[in-house]
C-alpha cells in the first residue's frame, strides 16, 4: 500500500493551476480519461457503456473516456449537459470525428438511454468543485440513475472522482447523490471517499494518477494516508539481550467503581504492544483484583489519593510513559494537570479530555478523543465533528497542542506539521473498551522511544490491523480483549510492510 494524499477542492484547483502553468493540463486530462476508460473496462467487460458528462473537469474526463472506449471496440453512448457543450468543444469535436454522437442530457434522454439497459453508466456529472445545494435538474437526473441501478441486477455505476452530489471535503451524506459501485478518484482520495457516511455510497474506491510527479500531489494535499511500508519503518525493534527495563515502563492511571475494566484494558493493550513493565494506579481496589484475574503480568496499586504519585515520581519512580483518564471520574482535570506537569510522554483519554486543559499539551502528549469528547473539547456539536473530522482534528491540535488522535473509522491524526489518516479497521470494533486498548498501545510505543507523531501513526494502524484479524477470527461482534489478543499478529503483519 503506497501512501495516498487526500485532496480537497482547493488542492485540486491548485494542482490544476500548476499543471496549466507547466503546459501539462491537457495531457493530464487525457491521462485521466484513459484511466476512466480502463476502469470502465474492468467494471463491465461486456455490454454497452453510457457516459454522462457535466460541465466540469469530470465531464471532460467522461468524453475522453468515451473516445478511448470507442477505439477499443466498445459500444458507447454519450449524454452531455446542454450547458457544457461550449465548454467541452474540443473533446466533443474529437468524438464526432471518430463517429461518436453526443446527445443533450435531459431527464427524457437519460430515461430512454437507461431503458436500453447499458451494462455500465459513467457518472461525470459533478466533481470536487460542487457545493450544495444540488440544482433541481441535476437532482432529477440523479434520482433516475439511482432508481435504474436499484431496479437492475446488471447495471453498475462508475463515478469519476467522487459520486455526484457529495461535497469533496465533507463526510456528510446528502439525500441527492449518486450511489456508485465503483469510484475512480483522480490524483488522490477525497475526504468524502474516506469518511462515512459519505464514503458508504462510493462503492469500491480506486486511485488513478495523473501522470505528474507525486511530489506535486503531496504539495497540495490536505492530508496523507501512509501505507504499511512507511509505518513498518517506524516500529521499534528489540535486539538480542534486551530486558524488560529496555522495553519501556508504562503507568496507567484510572478506574473507579463501575469502570474498573477501562484501565485494565489499557494495561493489556500496553503489554501486547511490547511494554516491559505496566503498572495500574487507581483509587478503586477492584482494579487490582480484576487485573490479577485477567493478566497477572499487570502490576496494580491502589491509592486513596492519586496525588501521591507526584511524590513518587519526584522520588525517582519514573515511568517511560503515562496513560491517563480511562474511567478516572471526578477530579480528572486536576489529575491531568498534575501528570502534564511531569513533562513525560503522555496519552490522555476519556475523563482526562477536559476543556480546562486548553494549551496544556506539549510535544510528547497524545490526546485521543472520540467525536463526542472532541465536541466537548471544542464546544461544538458531535455532528459538526463527524461532518469534517480533518478540520476538527486540526483545530483540536491548534488549541490543545501535542498530537491529536481523533478516533473513528478511520482515525485522524493531527500534528503541528499536518494531518494523517489511518488505514484499515473492522466494523466490529464499534464496542466498549476499544479506545482504552488504543491508549495502552500508544503509551507502550511512547515508552519504547517513539515520538508522539510516530506513536500515533503506528498505534492506530496496529489497533486497526488487530481489529481486522480479530474480525476474521471471531466475527462481527468483537470485544476489546479479542483485539488485544491479535496485537502480536498485527505487529508482524504491519512490519512486513505489504
């Protein structure tokens, strides 16, 4: 898996301007159209192909694709929006020169074309420049296309760049958008193809290059989505002769009546991610009892007052990393201020994610909110966070400092240098305790010497891969304990870098 670079509308515009300045824009459009034609061949090897061209660059790509498909002997028909005919004059002329007739795209012409039962419809109606609301005439066309797809077991839909009606940078799912079986996105994925629920209507997503240097795409990208080869290069290595003191000491601080499992799950995650020594510190005695039952390797201590840890740290009992907040309860902000003052590599989760900590982060801090906690930290609604996770993560990092892991499917990592998006995962991971386990994994990686950025990138990928392996083994309903058991295999899988 190579690294992908996510592009929003501004990034696409900037890349197009750079291509135009270099005299390469027409060549890139030809490359894109050929890629669409190849995707159409793979999407439906037999039968007629109907291509729908809008007024933007995606419409031009559809026209170029029609010319290539015709040259390869496919039966093609093309419908173009009347308003686009002048804009696409050159491509239309080339099509006519090779004998392909282009008809105006209207509800009537589309309805008649769909009744001829094409094998594939190429959606080139709208692209990354679209902003809601959807025009009435386009809404009618999209409804016709979706109805035909829903009523046929044979018809498939290929969208160029992203399904028409989606907003490139938003994860929200509007009512009027194309439901695609395959989306060929150009240059790099768009956020709407990565984050649900918008991504749920994209079908299988494939990325096609534009025949330009990768550095050009990277320069205008909104975020990077690293592949396993990049993650594998960051994983800590343990050499012959290593002992538990070399592998990192982790303190997990949390747990109260009713949530005693949270710090234990975090401790298990830390152990399975390679920490040499893991100690649980809690005000609740039941945490120690549960820890001994589930994993005797965990050390657990009960403190009526957690401030005693401040004195112990000053006395020299210094861990390599701290995970704080899992089931911590009342006084979490006070305890977080205490721990952050230690200036140790620290993971903050759950109850420790408090708005009072604005600006308290430092370079070795990893904040791990889920969307609800992120909303609390930002003072916005959860819906606003889930609609645009990249912007939410970036704003959290700006306000709180350190590194932010905004959990989700996928998780988003915000650093002072930019945004990263994780890969993988399994729907069964939507269960209690998964975030606690992740906090332990992150703390273990910090204790083994990784920077906050590298620990976040490696940790979310190991967590996601373990979820995939657990899903294959146990099925849909996963527990956090199931995931912990797969961390060793996940590590080996990611380390192969394939």
